[in-house]
């Protein structure tokens, strides 16, 4: 099941990571500034977040398989449009379409896991998926650097179109419908259905920790080209190798998370991850202010990546656990809040009157404090329930 769902969750990271080395070339080609091209990343993430509110009800009403096919077609269309963009406005529109497609495949993947597995096994499955999807940030920047140097930045988006075509065939022929017969079929634009999910205390707490984890890693991704390439002087290939090495760190941590869940329980694993995120942000803020350099940036990033890996799988499973009869809407609201919160955090970081290293570090530090504050507010009975799998 994990292998079948992997292409569906790869749309998001592939849509982010493959074109990062091409950003300087894109700015020149589109006659735009570096910050303008960075905006395409925020547009993509906001579309992923907000679009899930639409796809959640569709996944519950139409079923997992039809919604996945629609989402992949949207991503395919957006990829083709982006490859032909000659000005910034068309690129941003194409990235919005891509983001809508990526959000739909993500909702389907989370819903299928919740359909098939209980809370404990879901936490492990999400951790394995998070580890496997790190293939994208590990390999995509290397591929993107090669495509950019050899064929131009447009080749990155043509590759994404080919990837979407492969996923479309895979879903059409291999993905079986898993929607439970007792799924609640509220009207599609039902605000009440989303409010019933939001009112669950544990859902709100674990959503905030997911926002902190995703916001921290997205802030790093947003600033990485500026810090590593423009400020520290790495070329496209060097950037891709450093970026990929950190992705391998995330992969290793994610594959280790299920073992920690068995030993400690989901809640304690989320706490440990939040502390790692806090330590990484604090170290980065100190080192980048005193002696900015490659190791001063990447060692704290590695610690933050460990925190991200430990938080995301267990927090997502704990947030989704009470909603087996409306997994699509719960996954959609989780994804929407997670992505829009993360995109807002990373965008706000780019507007801080600080140098890139300090802005990145301060944002991660504040997000980690948010996660720890939220966890401290969780009632004891919910903590014991989340740790019952230890």
C-alpha cells in the first residue's frame, strides 16, 4: 500500500524541490527578481493548503480513486502551462493549478491510510511515507540541476508532466476504492462538517504541531537557495548535493520513527521532535549571527529535520485517529491548515527585516515554541490515548 501511495504524496515535494536550483536562471529568463520567483513557491503551497477544503468532501463523496484521477490531471495541466511560461503571471497561475492537483493526491493518500489502518499502524505508515517521500528532496534537486544546465529551467516542469502521466496510469489501473460504506456524506460546501472536526481538542493541538514542523522545513527550503547559493557561493550541483544530504537525514529519521512510537508512544515522539526543532532553531540563530557559514547553517538544519520527521507522522496520525467515518474531510482540514500555516510562516519570514540566516532561524524557533505550547495544553486523557501504542 505504501508503494502504491508513494507517487501520490510525491507531487508536493517534487513540485517544490526539483526547480530550486533553477530559480536564479528563472529570474533572468522571466525578467523578475529572486523574491518574485520565490513567490511561486508560496503560491504552490497556498494552493495545496486551501484546495484541500474542496478535495476533502470530493474524496468522501466521489470516492478516493476518482478524486485522485482528477487531481493528477490538474497537476499535469499546471506542469505543461509552467513549462511554457514566458512571464511571471503565467508561471504563478500554473503553479496554482499544480498546487490544486498536489493537494488532491495528498488528501487521497491520507484517506486511504486511514481507511485501511488503525491509529497506531497509521502513525507507522505515515512515518514510512514521510521517509520514502524524502527521495524527492534527496534526488529532485540533483535532477533539477542537471535538467536546468542541460535543457533550461523549463525542462523541470516537463519532467513533472511526465511524472504525472506515469502516476495517472498507475492510479487508473492499480488503485482500488477504499471509501468505507459508512462515510458521512455531508453537502460539499458544509462548513459545519469541518467545524465538527475542528472542535475536537486533540485535533487542534496536533494540527498546530504539524504546522510548526511543516513551517520549519518550508522556511528552510525557501531560504536555502538564498543562503547556500547567493550568500555562501555554492553552484547548482553543490547546492543539490547539500540539499540532498539533508533529505537523506530526514529519510533516516522518518524510518526510525515507527520504532520510537512503539517504545515511547505517539505523543512523546511528537514532544521529542518539537524539542529537536527548538534546539535546531536556537543553534542556527546563534551560529548564523556569530559565524555564518555552511556548517553553521546545515548542522542546525539537520537537527530541525530530525524534529520534522518525528513530529509529522505521529502528529498526523493522532489528529486523524478520531475520524474514521469522515477521513476525507479530516485529512483535508489537516492538510489545509498545515500547508497554509506553513506557507504563511515562510512568507512572513521572507519579509522580516533580518538577513536570511537570522530570519530563517528565528521563524523556526518561534514555530517550535508554538508546538511545545500547544502540546502542553492537551488534556491528560488524550496524551495517554496517544501513548497507548507504546
